[in-house]
């Protein structure tokens, strides 16, 4: 490998983009998943207004990660898209319905209940599809000579259904802790109340997936259990963050539950990366196997290194401008 391994740099950039999208758009989707369970319509107004100023900017990371993946690792697209066409289509359809609901719910009175459903189901479908895609990546799929040779529904198995439902629960937990931080009164009290059972559901799914994974992918089992590894600190830190969520909710902290939930996601994500590294295309194609020409990677890298600081700056500025509580009867529409 060269002194400056462009493939490794791109893997870090894309990994950063993916986790930024999961963290920042995850609570948006979680708010939508929780929509049907809100106490009343005024609470739904607060929930939607809490994410209205930032939701579209959060999805910038999805575009950035997807474009970078296409330019730096084209093999991923040539294998993943045929394997995951339906899952990716469902995710994009869910995001589209959710985006439309943002624009029309506050303008429609007679049909508001239908926009509520579009917002909820769009969020739920997008979250489930993302979780199922992650599950497919964990279990692997049939690839021969850099070509996907499986069927259109191979991505949908009991294991991937579980990972899809697990990510829905995780996003709902993010949404609940976000509402703790951004709301007040009875809306905040409701968010406090639903957070512990959501946390329990996430931990239960985490345990089941951990026990199930060796049966769907023995290579992951070998990575974790062949001998003692430093990567065991990652699930330990994730569990510690989960304990902080539970304790901070009991103490009625406002910002800490959300921050600790972000920690659960970060350490779980790093654990997933550690389980598969450096494989990027199952079953055994590494980032170097999937990489484009170094000249292409370098050309794209110069543009991305210019764009990322700008995206980070306007994202931070947006969150700063719209900091504080969202109150019943107030909003941005």
C-alpha cells in the first residue's frame, strides 16, 4: 500500500458520512415512528416542529455518503444494488412520503390524518429498510466474480426482519430522547415515560442479534471469539451508554439521555465495522478490491475535503439558531 492509502481515507470519510446520517436523521425518523402514539394532535405539532428546521439538511449526509461510495468503491454499487433493489426502493419511497408530509401536513386540515399516516409510515418503512440492509450486510449474500448471483428477495430473511425492527426501535428511542430535550410539559412527560420500554426493546434486539449472528455469519463469530480482542470494549461502552440513558431518564435529565443514546449508536456502529473490517462487499471483498482507480479517488477527494467543512459549518449553525424548546402552539410553519 502507498504512504497515503486513498482507499482507507475514503473508507473513513464514507463511514463518517454514514454515522452522521444515522445519528442526525435517526431522530427525525424516530419522531415519525412515534407519531401514532402521541398524546394528541397538539403534541404531534410539537414533534414535527422540533425537527422541521433541520430534517432536510440532515439528509445531506445520505447524499454525500452515497455519492462518495459510488465514486470511490464502484464495486459496492454493482453488487449491492442488484441484491438490495427492493430494500433501497422502499427506503427512498419512505423518505419521499415523509418529506411530502412535512410540507403538506400543516397546510391541510380536512386531510391532516392522511398526512399523519404518510409521515408515520414513511418514517417506519425507511427505518425498517435501512435496518434490513444492515442485516443483509451482516449475513452476506451470493457473489461470484464480483457479480451478485442471488434472488431479488434474498435480502428479506428472518434475521434481516429482526434487524429492521431493531433499527425502528432504535430510531424511536432516539426520537423519544430528542423530544425530552426539545419539548416541555405533558409532551416531555410522555417522552420520559416511553423511553425506558424503548431502551429495553433495543437491548433485547441487540442481545438476540448478537446470539443469532454466529449462525448466519461464522466469520463474525471468529472475529470476536477466536481470542480476546480490544474490540470488546465497544459493546461494553454501548451498554454503559444504555445505562446512562436509563439513569438520566430516572433523574429527569434533559440533554443527557439524547447524548447517551447517540453514544449507544456510535459504539454499536463501530462494533459492526470492527466485525467486518476490511470487508466491504460480502463475502470477502475488501475495500481495496472494490476501489476505483487512485486517480479517480484523488480527484473526488479534493472536492469532498472542500465540501465537508461547509456542510459541518452550516449544520452546526442551523442547530444553534434553532436551539431551545419547542412549545405547544408555536412552530416554524
